[in-house]
C-alpha cells in the first residue's frame, strides 16, 4: 500500500500544503515532537552531569521519542487498515510530514521581500536560516535562501518520502522525529555537544541515501529546464559534497550550485562570530532575487521527477502483484 500512498501524498501536499489554520487549531507533528523533546531535555540534560552521563541521557531520551512515535504511528496505521477508505486516510496523514509547498512559499517570500528592499529580505530570510541576517548583503540573502532550499529539498521532501515508501506511516513519522531532534539538540555547542550526539549521528544515518538520491533527482530535473547543466550538477555534487561538515547536506547544495552555475556556501556569521565554511560550485556568486526564483524553478522540476519516480514505483509494485 505504501507504494500507492507515496505519490498521492506528494500530490496532495503540493496542492493543499498544511495550512496555518490547522497549525493554530491542532498544531503540527513537528510541534508535538518539539514539545516532547524539550520536556525530555529539561529533565535529563543536567549541566552538572559528566559528558558520558549526558551522552547516555541523550541516547535514552532519543529512544523514548522514537518508541513513542513508533507505537503511536503503528497503532494508527493498524487501526486505519481495519476501516473502509483507509487508503485515503493514510494519504491525508502522510501529507503533514512532507514540506514541498511550505518550503517553496518560504523561499519565494525571501525573493519577493528582497526585491522590495535589503532590510525586508533580511527579515524574510531570518525565518528560514540560523545565520545572522544583519551580516548579509543582497547576495548573502539570496545565497542563504537557495542553500536552505537545496538542503531542505533533501531532508524536508525526499527523505520523508523515502521512508514513507520503505516503511509506511511509521517510517515517515520516525524520520521526522529524528530530523526534529537533530534540529533541536544536534548542535555542537556546550549545551548539546554530548546530549545531542545520538540524535545527530542517527540523523546522518537516515539521511545518507536520501541526500545522494536528491542529487540524482536534481540532476534529472535539469533535463526539463533550459540553460542548466545536468552534467555540471552531478560533477559538482561528486566533487564538492565532501567539503561540507555534514556527510549529507553537501550533496543537494552542491548539485544545485553546479546545475545553476552558482557558487554557494562560503563564510557566514553565526551569533556575531564569522565562520569560514567551504564553497560549493565555481560559478556566479553575486546573486539576487531573480536567482532565487531560478532556483525555485529547478526545485519544482526536481519535485516533478520525484513524483514520476514515485508513480513508477507504484506501477511496478502493481504489476508485480
């Protein structure tokens, strides 16, 4: 059934998204995960504990999060499959874990704001990146938006879809729990360096294949766009992805850079501290709002390819059975 749920969930989420009204009324899975992660962290991540104790506390807290998620998601899936029309309900429940529509909206808002003024662009991009917005010039705002778009194509869309196809509702729910834990506690600062280690390592593991598959999808998406290079997308991904601190984030980012002829990455400021990070691609670095829109077009072409792959898998499964 997962083979059929996945393409329909992609279509449904691209059409409807997850409205702010729903967020206000019932919340969102990421919000629910966040509350549980925060509650566990407040109880277990004590500063007086040793590094080993904090690593163990983080591992136990992550295990609690995953067990709760698995039990709830599996129970829902089992219960649904006893009902008529369960297929439609599973599609609806899978859509909040995908982020195609909201990701495009958020990045497009940055392009529109930047077209208005640099100050507006900085304010808009501050909602989707962690770097210091006041340190960004116009090109920096545009690069930040495109880099977020590239990385989130992998961990916000492709990876959840991958685990949905593989393991159904429990798979996509578990993936999102892991990814949320990594974004909240998987940092290298004093507070989370030890406590969030298990979450960061597990997030690296579950994103390993999807990140590389995203680079393949971006490369394929280039065939449906003018003035982009599929060969440059793949060559840049293979050459530059390893430069990233993350074993995964460099793949989609480098693929976007190569495809579009941009140079992404490079030095950036976090909390007033300049961090010298590697660059991806060897092309244009002085980017603007029109370049964000160009990257969004590649993103949409990549989503078309992903949908095509998803439909093909469903057909193969149907023929095989």
